[in-house]
């Protein structure tokens, strides 16, 4: 946790680096990023949106963030940093993520 380099990056470090590449600064933690900008309905997600998750089903605390890469035929795909598999692309409809999904935000570049 707390990694921010190619040799080890966590989920919020990944989103920070992605947005840094387009000159947008994000807070360093997933829960702080979840407080930003405009809430987006799951059906309106687009590439570049952030999706937020809880650690356990029915928990309120935001503990994970991913970056939407593709929306194809209603399926939302996002990249995220994992502890065992590194940076991977996942689908929002996968059981693990579907059960832990909390909210989504669209960061507006100023």
C-alpha cells in the first residue's frame, strides 16, 4: 500500500499517475478521490471515470478505486492495482466487484 512507482503501485497511486499524465492532480487516497467532482450513475459511465469500492459487502468505507477504460455493450471495464496480480483490467459485472461497488465520479479538468 502507498506505492506510487512502477516497481509497486497501489490503486489510488495508479489513478494519481494516470491523471497526472494529463496535468490533473488527484488526492493520494481512494476515499479522498471519492469526494471529488461529479457523481456519475453506473449506466452513464465513460472511459476516464473513477469507480470506487468498499472492502466488504455493505461496508460504507471507500477502500479501492479503479479507472474506467472501456464501456462495451453495457459492460464497464476498468484498470486497478491489485496486491497479488499487479495492474489488471476487470469488469464491473464480475461478482467480486459488483458486490463491492459503491459509487463513481467524473473528474472535470479545469
